[in-house]
């Protein structure tokens, strides 16, 4: 397969799939002093991956940032939070994927980065985890974003048994929100299963073979509804003392084994 890259995409960007062969990627950085607010389209075909910058319409657009979150909602893309060289951001933007025009639709209750977003069956967005401006994790709560009315409605759900984490991914499966990996106070986090109706929270450890190096933070994951599997790919990071550690294996989590 041939790769055609017109420009370089920074690290800690955020992406979401538009359809089975297109992905939008926004932001990221090359260094902490060089964040980006560029939007890229990645188009896949059997013979190549083509990456092009999208020219957005209008003057409204998110400022440069990294470690934000993006998710597709109907014919739009929702982006929130992240950080730049000066601030931890709390703004919420909506991208019209037909006109490719941004609009500022509201704010989170506080600045947040390294969080995750997932869409429910009712088209609400659940924001989980992340780091606050004081570098502490968001504990004991979820943030619900409702875009069904004329204005963005923001609700905070309290979950006393929900521990904080960041650099994770999340998926809504039926009536459950599943948090995958990330970093918690005690180290790498496992799987957390939150029943959105009963508010029951269950935690599962990830069993990793001793002969394999796997990282479950700063990763990506995809839920496959046809077989109930979450596929986890990538992950890791760079440490000045210990160098770069990046996962090179695709991991499958079978949800029926967590019941």
C-alpha cells in the first residue's frame, strides 16, 4: 500500500471516522511550543492512504491544541477540551461535515485534557476521565453533553465508586459505558464497566502475558458490534529517563468474557 502525505500530522491529535474509508484528524503538536489547529482528511483505498489538509469555511475555528477529544455525532463532529502552551481548554465545538464549518456551541464546566468521549444510543455524549488544570484526574463523575435542543446542555453525573483516569478510550455498548485502559493513580488502569441505568461500576484487570510489552494508555480502540470485541491498537509514550515505549501489537478484548 502506498502512503501519500501532503503534510505532517502532529502527536496527541484526535481523530474520528466519517465512514468506512475516511477519517478526520484535528490538532496535535510537533513540540509543546508548536501546537496545531489544522484539520486533515485521511482517505483509504485498497492501494493507498491519502492525507490532505481540509480548508474549513468561516472565521470560527478551535485554537491550536493537543490531547483534546473528538467524536462523530450524526452528520457533525464534536470536539472539546485539550490544552495548549498556556491553558487547559473547556470549549466545545461542532463541525458541519458537509460545509466543513466550525461553530462554538458551549463549554465544559472546567478545562480538561487527555479525556475521552463516547456517544450513547440517545445521541448524548459522555465525557469521561481526563486531567484538570491542576493536573489532577477527574474523579467520581461523568459529563453528559446533550445537543438535541437549541442549546448545548451539560450535566454532571456523580459516581462515587468511579476512579479517575486519563489517556484512555471509551465506548458505549447497549446501556453500559466501557472505559479502556489509561493511567490511574496506582498506575495503568484496566477495564471499567459502568451501567448507565443502575449506576453500578465494575472494574476488571487486564491480563498481560509476561513475554509481551503492552501499553494501555495513549492508545486507540474500536468496538466491533458484530462480535462484541474491542480492538486496542498503539499506545505508549516518551519518557526522558527511559526512552520511548510504544505498543506494537493489536489486542482484542472479548466483552462476553467480562460478564
